[in-house]
């Protein structure tokens, strides 16, 4: 690749924002802290002078410092035929080259990394007895069969069922939404228990079952639609783009099981993944949500204009958020 030649064709360069979209989140604490310090100077009160400055150094000081680092060491360059991501910050659970690129002609799917992680953890759980190596990154059928002796029928069973049954790894979105609805509409504990039990036990569950179970409660249409959306997000019969990964799944899982593990892995889950048809070409945008709101929507707008027919493998809510709807 002749980067010298490409530089003249750059459509846009996007970098993570240093300050939050709502500048008041930065300005109000700073102004308040400085006023208190100034009053402390006038009153000759050293504690009033120093304490606000210490607090400001932590917040918003540290978040701004981290985002400044992201701004300096992460960039997305968009060219007429491809995009190139340079990321020297990386992520503790994801191994990828510092310079990634993908042609728009190759791009087929956009998803959040959490979906890839959940699906592969589910697969590892199903194949636990075959002792898949901790550093494995190729979960395609051919590799699992040849390297670990996994029967073809077992993998094909996973292909048929993995996206159609709720497990500890795939259920999160649905169960969180179900909890939200049950709490909001005072659904009885028995009904809530029966629904969750049925969803986990029955591989052929569907939205109509939930609608029927909740029919005696005044659930509004938007809440039902959101629940349906979460179910649809699971039931996507596409596996190929997820089976080749750059995630250290064992390291991720160990961190997730620790106290406050969900906070440790949350940033990784919202990394955006751009993939070709079979996952052999991917770009991991681990700092996508550090872009300003304007640049985030601008990025999706440009990508959509350069390649038609991209499938967003995520909930409608998340997709609409990306598209700025």
C-alpha cells in the first residue's frame, strides 16, 4: 500500500474527542472548583485552596487525560475505497495490528464486539470437554474438527441452536429487558420465574410465548417492541463473521468473573467490529464510542454511502442510535 499516494485521497480523518459532547460536564466542575479555590485564597484557607484542585485533577482531569491520549494515538482515516484505523492504545482483551484496514467493497457486517464474545463463550462452554486452547482464535468448523477432533454433527447442532436458546452468554439483553418490564408493570414473581425458566429450557421459544405470558398486564407497545428487538438480535442465523476472532476469550472470561468484572469488560463489549462475509477480514474500532456524537454519526453515514447493503447485527435500538435516528 502506497500511503503517500493515499494521503491525497483522504475524505476525512476522525479522532476520539478530548472533551465530552456536553461541554458543561467539563466546564461546570472546573469553574466551581476554581471559584472555591479563589475564595480559599481570599480567606487564607489552604484547605479550600488545595482540595478543589485535587478533586479537579481526578474529575474531570483523569477522564480528559485519557481521552487526550486516545485523541493523540487513535485515528480513523476514510478514503474513497477503504478505511484505515491506527490504534496505539489497543484493548487489554483484544489482539490486533496497530494498523487495520478494510475495503468498502469487502464490508458486509457491522456489530458490537459483545455479540462476538458472547457467541464464542457459548461455543467454548458447549465444547468444554474438548479442551480448546486458551489462545485459540479460529472457531471455524474445519479448524475445530481437525485440531480438536470435534464431531461435525456436534458443531452443526451448535449452528442450529446457539442463536435460538438463551444461555448465560446470550441471554443478557433479553433478560435485562424482561426484568425492566416486570419491574415497571409489577409482573408477579411466579410469572417472571416461569418466563425465565421457559426461555432457558425451551430451545424453540419465541416472542409470542412472552406476549401471551404478559397479556394480563398493560404492557405498552414500545416496551413489547424493545423486548421483541432483543430476541431478534439473538436469533440471527449468521455465524461466519464471528468465528474468527482477535479476542483473548479466556482472559476476558476470567476478568468478567471477578468482582466488578462487568465494569472491566464493558468498554470491550462496545467496540465496533466491521467484517467481511466470512470474518477473514475485520477491523476492530475499540474507541469508536470515544468519537464525538457528530463524528460517530458521520462515520456511519460515510460507510453507508460507500457500501450498500451492510447488515447491522445488533438490536434496532442500537442500530438507530448509530444512524442518528
